[in-house]
C-alpha cells in the first residue's frame, strides 16, 4: 500500500518485544531463548496481520480463514510427533552425531506424514496438495528455460571479459 513507515514501526516494535522475551528467557539458556522466539512469533502473529492489513480496510478475517487449517495441522502434527518420539526409547538411546541424525530424520518424516494427513483431513480432500504440486511444477527451472528457449534465447552463455586490471596482471 506504499506505507513503508508502517513496516518500520512494526519492525521496531517486534524487535523490542522479542528482545524483552529473550531477556526474560535468559535464565533457561538456549532452550529458553528458542522458546521465547517461538512465543514471540505466535503472540505477534495475529496483531501483525491486523496491523499490516489495516490501511487496506480488508480486515484480518480473510487471512485467518485462509491459514487456520495449516496452522492447526502443524500444531497437531507437532504435538503427536513429540508424543510418539518421547516413547521411542530405542531412538533416544542412540548417542552421538549418528543418533542425532537418525532422530532428526525420523522426527521429520513422522511430522511431515502427520502434517499431510492433518491437512487432508482439515480440508476434507487433497485440493491444497494438488494446488501446491501445480505451483511447484510452474516453479521448476526446466519449464522456465523451455519458455525462454521458445522465445528465442539459445541458452548459450557469452564469456564475461576480465577487468582490465586482471588482464594486466595486477
């Protein structure tokens, strides 16, 4: 909307609020800081959207109605994944870099599987996944290059001349 000063004001407010939460979380170390950052994001999410769309006069309801299912799916998948991962003593017994890597891979696969299931259930179908797949297809470099070639670009690169100082040996 051409209102960069609003973005600046919000960024200053958000920075101070997050820094305040960081200071409160310092006694809990890195885990406390990570929690404070996450908490800052979730606390400021709705007010941030509200502040961003206020000059447009559209309200925040269209944004919330578009994203609530994805947020719900994410929270549900995270909670169930954490619950399942806590009960896996075999995974937790693995130590070292390999153990950490295996836990990350297993937790990631579990989360994404549960997230996709939750998205399908909350949307009552696969429409969001189909939309995502179509968008991903449009973003693939091959399609971009094929359209560019059809427009007459050969794809051959011309050599970039070296600066004069490099040619003189400096």
